[in-house]
C-alpha cells in the first residue's frame, strides 16, 4: 500500500475542502489513489449533507449578476460556515449560478416557508373558484388545490425552481450537492432582483 504523505493529504483537502482527518482516512481507505479518495469523500459528503444543513452559516459572499442587456440585475447573499469555503471558486460559481437563476426565473421568495400565509390562502381561493363547478368531491378538490399550491411554489420560490442549466434538478438539489462537495452548510441569505421599468 502506498505511503500516505502530508502532501497527499494537503492536495486532497484542496480538491475537496474536507477536513484533514477525513482526507487521511479517505486516502488510507483508497490505498493512496487520489481519484478514488475524491470519489469516496463525495459519496460520504452526500450522506452527511442533510446533517450539515442544521449548522450555522454565518460566513459567505455577496455577489452581483447583471444580465447582458443591462436591464436586469441581481444582488445575492450566499452563506457558508467558513471564510475558507467562501473564497473557494466552486462556492463562488454556485453563487453566480444562483444569481443567474434569479435573473432568469424571477423568484419572489427564497423558500416555501417564506411565502406569507395570506398569499397562500389567496392562491387557494383562486383555485377553489376555478374548481367550483367541477362536480368533484370536496376531498378531491382539496387534493387538487394542494397540488396547485406545490406547483405555485415551484414558480415563486427559488429553492423549489428547476435549475435553468439542468432541469433535472432544483436549486435546492444544486445546493445540497455543493454541501456534499464542500463539506459545509450553504444557505441563501437573501436576494434582490432589479428590472428596468418594474
């Protein structure tokens, strides 16, 4: 088995941002194979991403995105746990992707928890009115309304929106993948979207 050197641990840490002990363990498990160790840490990271989501994210960056017609601009605060990750290019690319998403898809809220209850009730009222003459039983109508509310969230909530660069994942999935890769909790702090004439 290959000897695990401090240089190898350092290189793996720079590639994955995992902790020193995790990097050493991954290299030992993978017999010193750098590529396998990266894959090992990524797989391990995905399973722990959910656990990390409860940790406090007080560092991060504010990024700006201006659409090429200069008529739409976005300011986004993206948070992580350490300045080390905030300076990482993968984290900064994630911030740019999310800012571009906001410019293109115009969400109004970060997540469904941020949607005021009166807004949800108003939507439900509209759907109830639409279903009034459907002749469907009340319990079926309520199920349909719940489905429509979920669809409404995918339109107005950033985390529920399909990622514009890959419609097989939501912005929430994209962030979870980065939590797995970077080993820290990542949250969207807030955003503001500016558009000429609106």
